[in-house]
C-alpha cells in the first residue's frame, strides 16, 4: 500500500507491528483540511449555500467518482484532487445547501481519501493487529470491503465527535479508497449506523465510478 506522508489521525509507531507499517495509509480515514474542524459543531457552524453541496466529484485522473450515501453530499470547500492523493469531506446535503436540497438523515461527517494502490488489500484482521488490545471493537470483511470499528481517535481531529468511530477501505480501478464515519457523542454513527454508512458509501462510489456519474 502507498504510504501517506502524514496520516490525519496519527497512529504512534510503537502501536504498529513492523509488518503493518505499510497499512498506515489505509487506516488514515481523514486528513486535516481547513473545513474539517469547522464542519462540525456538530455541523451547526456550517454556512450552507447551494454552491457548497456537490452530488459527486471525479478524482484520481477522473478514474474514480466520489459519491456519498443518500442524503449526504460533498462539501466543495473540502475537495482536494491530486494525482497522489484526493480527499473529500461529506455531510448532510440539507446542511451544506442551507436546506435547498436533501432530506434530514443521520447527523454525520464522512471522509474519503483516494490514493494509488499497490498489492492486495489486507484482511480486516490484519489491519486490526496494527492496534493495541482494546482499540479495535470490530474487524469485518465484506465482499472486498474492510471495516474497523475503533474505540478511540474519532475526536482527535474533530473535537466534538465521539471517540468511537468506523473506518473502511476497498480497492477500485487501481486505487485505494479509504473512508471514515464520525458522529456526535453517543449517536448511532459510533455503532451499527456508522458501519452502514460506510457500506452504503462504498456501494455509491463503486456504482458512480462504473456508470461514470
């Protein structure tokens, strides 16, 4: 796997087994962007306008289309499209658009990072072994998608998020797509709701990329 230059939610190297160091890029679900912290208050500070919410965005030399689950849009201000790493932050469409589009759904912030992939995608159990005992609550393999529920770290970048959160990854057209789901304290996003959001977003990205829209 391609290493990211600086994982957004840093994992102390003492927690990583030597064989797992190459997985840091996969485990980094969110990078620091100017909008990341301000996007959650939880989302109360967003000055949503119709031009802020994007339904989809082409990245990675137009080979991958980022798209969120129903009700979630890309914050255009967060979008980064670079050959070595692309990034997008997603939130509720109605919040981003100031109520112009979208219906109320679970309050959450989702992130997507797209980087060139090399080698095969490790199983979730391999990813889980990179953490200390108790850090990983669940490690799931779902038809090419790897999912980890983590007990800590959700509030490292976003101070108002619940520490418990989900991260996931899959390969698509030669790229590694890493995702994360953050929610308010004690929300369902920290539990099964976060897993479902990442599964839905993976499907949305795969379908949009396949269909070219």
